[in-house]
């Protein structure tokens, strides 16, 4: 049995395929007559019942969707507290102006008061005198850093000068040592030559 033996695009071909399927695959011969005679009528009844039920569900969903749209266009409702807002500004005040803000009905009053106290403390510390002190502190740090850098560069220069003096002193000492070594060597060599000549004489 194969699908190519039956034209499945026609009702008769579909019924013939089902008869063959029940007989060959399932070994059931008692459905042959039912499939051949009654299947199309029963299928039509079941399909019409299904479509009718589906249409009723679609109509019900359409009505519910329209009522939700009408309710939404008439304002905003908070699903936390149930309050309904017709004015956009009032809704923004309750819900906040972006997604990360909490609705007003969920804000803890103690936390809000604590935030107000922190803000008041911040504003109290933001007087002109505090800004002047901050400017002076910053200026002092800049001047201190400049002085340190000048001292460091002066220290580098002094160290380089000291190193140069040390090297020149070292050169002088080296030259003096060479001179002494030459003189002593010459003196000793002369003494040896004289001693040798005296021994030969």
C-alpha cells in the first residue's frame, strides 16, 4: 500500500487509502464498510461543529480585545493598586517616566523620607563656601604636585652634577695614580739598572 496508489486530493481516494491502511497495517476489516460509507458524512459533521465552536471563540476574543482597547484608550489603570488615570501627567506621576521607576503605590514611605534627608544633607553641603574650599583644596594639590615635580627635577640635576664631579675627580685621581706609577716605575727601573752596572764593574 502506498500513497501513490490513491489520489489523496479526492474524497474517494482518501477513503480508499484509509480502507487499505486499516486492512494492511492494522488488520481490521470491520471498519471497511464504515469508512467507505459513513466517514465523509461524520467528518463533515465534526468539522462543521469544530468550525462553529472556533468561530464562537474567535468572536468572544474579539469582543474582549475591543473592550480592553477601549479601556486602555480611556486612560491607564495600575494593576498594583487598581487606580485609574485619565490624565497622562497624573499617570506619569504615578507610574514614573520610564520602565525602571517603581509606581508610586509601591514606594516605601520610610525609604522616601530617608532619601529626602540625604538630599537635604547634600544640599546643605553645597553652599558657596564649600565650593570655595573645594577649589582651594584642588589648587593646593596642584601646587603641591608642581613643587614635588620641580624638586624632583632639581634633585635629578643635582645628582647628575654630583656624578659628573665625581667622575672628574676620579679621572684626576686616575691620572695622578698613573703619573705616580710611571714615576715610581721609572725610578725603580733606573735603580735596578744602576745596581746591575755597579755589579758588573
